[in-house]
């Protein structure tokens, strides 16, 4: 699965000790800890040993580790804000933030152990998902440089480690159900949506990976595709969400939205106008703060990064968004929803502007996943109609004519063409 490739597994080490009787694994984890790059003072050590993490067998030892981590992770946000407000700065909290980063880093290592993922989530002893969601939250204090560059970066690192851990924990099916269908589902989706909408470079692509993992659960697709925040608190609080509303294309620019390669004879009706034809309320298609439209905005803004073979987190955000869409377009009703957004136009642009030769459109490449999404969209009546409007047929016909197009891509293109010609 996805997060496995990102996990840093805790390898088995012999257990030599130093003069402080500190395990080698403790030393290594501390040296790897991003907190040490952010502070001049050493992070407080835990009162337990966690060497040989991959060989933990005793429940009592595991519980002790988790209890220590939970304690350092559970830094109350309101108390922190009030202290910063009273003192005018947040320097007194730097040590606690370092401890939180260290705890999150260790939890991330534990989540990389396949045998421990379910134990971390499916228990009443602690509420890891709830605490990780708190770590994702973004408030005015965290986004203000007035708290100091150190703490600003510390908050970013906390969100990044929380996302990495959630990615690992979202792999088991049992955990998926708790995360996307349980009591924390709304809060989790709200915070993932907020980060994606902000397009925070170091974490937005990780949020897309987490959503893709969760979307492998069939029952989790509907909550993801239709999620809309209960309120627009972000806009009202004056936070730096500069990307909100960027996905509204002006009507006069709509006909110029397709790439220069495609100029359909009939200009398609903008998705925003198509939505208004239905009498059924569809906030996930009308509210720019919805999860679906936040993904749409992120894909459109970051798509140019895929025109280069150079790795970028922005390009990865688009790649994993396409992977998410591959899971979200397996039902006709969901295809109908997605086809009414600007996402198909962005996907078409990905194929047209790909820097990779068609021989490189191998399984699970961004181009291959894009063709799969098109194939699934074309299989639904509404999706097929909207794909015709954007000129997809002529676009993929040109791709099919390229001599070195891979057989896998040709099969998918032929399937798409047959569906569009119905």
C-alpha cells in the first residue's frame, strides 16, 4: 500500500548502551528527530526504553510507550494560545513543542510496524486519531510569524508528522472504518480539507495520500466525495487562506481554459453553470470550501508542476489526487458528480502536457491513473456527456496515433473511445 513506501521502519539493533545507559535506538531516533534541527536545547528524554521497536511483544511495554507518547502529544491548544496572548510571545512553549515533535516522530516509527497499526487505533485505552487531528489544526497563532520563525516551523513539522502517521495508520481496513466512519470522521475530513485548500506544500500532498488510502474502503467514498465543512470559519477568522475561491474561473476566460492543443468546436458549459440546473442542494459542488472543490483547485493550480520530470511536492499532490479520483469514480452517481467539476479538464491537460513518452505510461503512473479515471467517467451517462463536451475524444485519438504508445495505454484509450461513441 501507499504509506508503506513512506514508512521508516525501526530496524532491529543490538542493544549497546552508552554512559547514560541510553539505547542505541534512542540515540538514533533522537538524531533523526527533526526537532533537533529546530532547537538549541536537547529534547527531554522519555522515561522508558523503546529499542527493538520491531520486536515489541509485551502488551505492558507497548502500553507504557504509548502512554508516554500520548502525554507529550496532548498539549492543550487553548492553554497555549492564552499563554502566548498574555506574554506576547510563545518562547516558553518551545520546549513543549519539541517534546510533541519528538513524540510524534516516535509514534510515526511505531506506525511503520504493520503489526502495531491496528493496536494503536482500535482500542479504548487512548485516542490517537483524536490527538493526531488536533495536531492537524491550523489557527491564527500557528500561521502568524509573530510567534517566531522557530515555532512557526515547529507547527509545520507537527502537521507533517501527524500526516505521515495518519497515512500509515489508514492502511488496515479496520482502521479505515474507524477513521472515515467513526466519531472523528468529520473533524478529520475538515482538517484535511483545510490543509488542501491552503495548499501547504509540505503537507497537502500527504493529505491526498491519506484520503486515497481511506477511499479504498467502499463505504468511505461517499463521505469523502460529498464532504463540505459545517461552516466557513476559516474565511471569517481572517486566516491566510489565500487560495480560497481561486477555483472560480471567470466566464469570459472559460473558452481559453482548454489547452492550445484542444479547441472543441462548441465551447463547453462551465461546470459552475451546469450545477445550477439541478434543484437538489449540492453544497459539495457549490461551496468552494468543500473537499471535492478544494482538490479541484489544488489540481488545477499544481498541474503545471507535472510538465517537468523534476520531482516536486506540488506534482506529488496532483499525482495522489488522481489516485484518489481513481477510487472515487467507480460508481455512476459519483462519476456524475465529478464530471460536473473542472477536474476532467485538468486531467485532459495532464495527458496533453505530459513530459513522459507514451511508452512510459506504465501501471500506476499518473498518466495511467488518469486514463483509468476517464474510462470510469465515460462509463456513466452524465460523465460520458460531459467528457464529449470538453473534446476528450479528439484528444485521446491523437494520443492513440502515436506509434510508441504502450499497449496498456492503447487498450484503455480504445475502451474510452468505444464508450464515448455510444
